[in-house]
């Protein structure tokens, strides 16, 4: 079935409190997606973010970001007042997320709500805490301890707490019991609100595409609570870390610093942790995009302590054995394999064997030096095409900055002349929709026709990443109708009548 969707992080939604969240505006966005003939909403990882604010570096692979909790809902429940909320500065720029202000003030608001909630006696909260105990207790204690140790990474905590000595853990759980409840409260509210929003999206025919990084952050409850999962020494220090080797884009490679998995341990436990992780994902999403999929075939290991990624080595990953175990435990589920970058024949074989669709990015197609697999005429149907991803510039920004030879090739390929060049974003959308790819996903910025000022992330940089927000009312009825007409024209809306632009029988 041919489908189409939009990529927009939750953080980029409009809202009254500094960052996109599960508020009224999220429901209005779902309504507009339906109006635009879309069947998917792709988001970025929903985990709580740490240093650098990247959703790909989260304090927990199971927890949700408390920034996304809708403040208006807490007011409606009587736990906060509008007047109280107005005293807290959460940022006043509707196009920009001010993370320092959020950090200073949003948690203070959530703490007030928790103190006023009487949540301890709520049977739904008690049930949620019990059902999610396997990860929630460790996460709540981790966050309480992180505050107590002035936010330094767990590897710098007192030795008996760092290495989770039983007596130390018992003492910490007793000492920080109330603080742990505060973090359970955040997760309960996050999940309650998210489940409601997702249910609404599904009722409107919109599937949620979630996103998980292959790796967890070193500064995370996952690494602290289960060091046996990773390549750590006896003192819980990494022996090697993740990254990418040098290439045309980076002479020294990319040093991510994430802990690497001890795949032998995972095999011995029949991939139990991975099955639990993906099972939790499918409670929250309809489709899961797995980032950096090629590392399941072979991953790049950099010696711990290295300053660059130049001297790493490739090591074998778990291969198909992991996905065989996942399919046996969870059945057939929708997965998108992020298979971008340099791919070896063995990576291609793994993706093909799983049956998962890979990704095609139009911005990668127009290399004037060689024929690219990202050119639409070379797509298989079992793939997902994007004009760009969260790591790319917007299409207009890309077109303005790309090399002259590549722009000329793009113009020839898409037959861009005159005014059509000024609508390069729509020409990309049209090309994606017209392709044989089963699913086409368009970043919201390309529908809005925005330039580089709306870029989400520039890899390997710090500063202005993850901060862009969509203006209120930017996704107009006119834009929704234009998107719908293109989607229908190229067969991505069921029963669409091409001659009238309406559904058959309407």
C-alpha cells in the first residue's frame, strides 16, 4: 500500500509553554495531517534529553521526555494555576526552544504539580509504577542520584553507588524515596498524555513512526543499571566506544562516545534486553525506525579515551540472529531500517534478509560525479523516501548551498526551469510522491517552504541544534490541500479520485 507522512519532532510543535508538547496544538496538527491526506506522523526519539539536548543522547531508552508533558492538562486537573505558570520564564520565542530556561523552570512547575497531585493514592499511578517497575525504579533512582551528585555522570559517583553495591542501593532507595516518586510522576503523566494523543492520531487514520537510536547514552540509567550489557571493564568504565571512521565529510571521523554492546552477553540471554526494548517501543509507536542499522552487521569500535575516531576498528555485530529472536518474540512488526551512508555487501544482505524497508534521501541523489542509488528511478518499492531527514538542511537550504555542478544535475533530472526552481521544495515533494517507494515522508519544513534557518540538526556540532519550532498557524488549510492533491495524484491516498481531487463517492 502506498502511503505518505510528515516528519516533525514533538518539540517543534507550537505551544504556549516554550516547547512543543502533548497539548491542544498536537491534536490540531493531527487534524491537519488528516486533512492533508497523510497516513503517518514521524517523530524523533521521545526520551529525556541531557547535555546538548539531543534526543539521540537520552537518560533512558525506556523513559519519556518530561518537557513534553502538557502544562494545560495539569492546570485543568487543578494541580497548577494559570497565574502560577505565568511566573515561570519558559522562553517567549515561538520559533525557538530555549533549553536552559526550560531546565531551570519547567521542572519547578512539574514539581509543584506533583506536590499538589496527591498522586501516591491514585490507583492508576500505582498500577503504572508496578507495571513498569523493571525500568522505572532504576530510572527514578538514577535521576534522584544525578541531582544529588550535582548532575555529573554516574561514573563519577561514590564507588559503592557507581557499582550498585546492595547495601548502598537499599540506603539510597530509602533516602530518596519521595524524590523517586517525583520522577515516577513525570513518567506517569508523560505516558498518560502520550497514549491519549497516539490513540487520537490512530483514530484519525494516522500511524506514529517512532525513532530509536541503536546505542544508549553512557550518561544513562541503562548503562548504570545494567553494565553487563556493554563493553565495560570491572570498574564500569568503557573499553571501547561508538562512532564513525574518517570519511569525505570528516577527516578525523565522528566520536560519539556511546557505550558499545557486549553482543556475546546479549546472545547468551537470547537478546532479552533488546526484545524488552522493542516491545516497549511498540507500546508507544506503530512503526519503529532504527537509527544506524548498519551497526547490527558490523560496528565501529574506538578505543576508550581516544580523542578522535581515526584509530577504531570494525567488529562483527549480531547480524540476523537478533532479528530472528525479535520476530519470534514479537511477531511481524513494522520497522524502518536507517541504512544510509557507506554500505558493504553484507549490510545490504542483512537489510534484505530482514525484509525491512531501507531509506532513500533525495538530497543525496544529485551527485554529478556518479550515478546514485538515491535517484528515484533506481528505488525498489520496499523503501521509504525522504526529501531530507532531521540531519539534513531543508530542501531550500540545500539547493541554495549545494555545489553548482550538483545543482545543474538536479535541474536536469527534475526538469527545473524558470519559476519551478523557486519551488524546489515542492518539486522534491512531487518527485518523492511519484516514486515507487511504498512510503514517502516529508519534513514539515519542506511543506512550509523554509530555508536553513529551520534546520533541525547539523551533525557533529553544538549550539543551535534541536531548537527549531513551527510557527502557530503555519500549516494552513491551503498547504494541507496542496499536499493532499499531490499525495492523491500519485496514489498515496486510498480511493482518491484524481479527476476531482476528492475521495471516490464524495
